[in-house]
């Protein structure tokens, strides 16, 4: 019998409830789902790779066919090493479509055996992104219900100046204070 493996790649900086919604849906249609964090030295992240792996592992333990990994380089090469047949991506709104279509077609050109599967999250998560969550947290707003509670706590600590290794936490605190002062 065919064993289907899919890769769900992303930055997951940080993990949101929208990501979890997609993981839940993906885990139901694939035999195995690998949530793969892209290691991208060019993209400054709020959370280190280790932190992102920990957040994902803590939240995905409930699905027996989901595992967490990270990769560098071309997604298609990584997918082949994992013996995956599909890449899972989320489409929230039309605005996601153009970029995702371009990526999917380019990946198909690079590796025609790999299919990209798009899934839509529950409506409640269709406006949710890691970028917005970080912005709200930096400005002192509540992200309750948008991310798991443990992620909420980590965000609070990080924007309040508990710096990652590169010391970026201080500039975050400064921008939060600036935002508060300017009302
Ligand atoms: P990337 O930098 O690859 O976009 P993200 O972590 O932002 O990494 O997103 C990874 C994948 O999860 C993408 O396919 C994105 O469209 C999807 N995604 C992100 N947020 C949501 C959400 N709220 N609902 C559904 N899919 C989402």
C-alpha cells in the first residue's frame, strides 16, 4: 500500500494557531507529515532555530504521524531525501496565491515528481500570520487565542527584553517603549 509523506515547510517564527490548524488538516490526509523549519541565515528571526523546534515539538506531540525537522538549501532536494511526494502549503487569502503559485511552479520545474498541496485554514485564522503576531506583541497588544499559550509566554518574555543570543531583544524593548510614548 502507498505510504504518503508530505513536507510542511516554513519559518514558524513563531508557531501560530493557523499553522497548527494546517498541521491538523495535513495529518489527516497524509500518512506522515514532516514540519520542516527552513534554516535561512539571511532572514533574521525573532526565535532561534532551537526555540522554534521546541515550540513545534511541544505542540505537535498529539499527532502520532507528525514530526519536526529543519533543513537548509532547496526544498525539493530535502523533500526527495525525506522520500516525500508532496509539499503542504497554506493559502489564507488571494494575496498568498501569487507567491505560492510561483513557488509551486518553480518547485515543479525543479522536481516534477513533487506535488504541492494547498490547504485553507479555518476562517478564524485566515488573517493570522507570524509577522502580525510579532508586531502586535512588540507593540504590547494581546495575542491570546492566536498562538498557543506557551508561545504567548515566550513572545512576552522576548519582547520584554529577554534577548536571544544576538542581543536583538533590546532593540525590541526600545521600539515597544517608543510605541508606548507616541501613544
Ligand atoms: P514562510 O516564510 O515559508 O511563509 P510561515 O511560517 O510564515 O513561513 O508559513 C509557513 C506556511 O504556513 C505557509 O504556507 C503559509 O501560507 C502557511 N500559514 C501561515 N500562517 C497561516 C495561517 N494562519 N493559516 C494557514 N496557513 C498559514
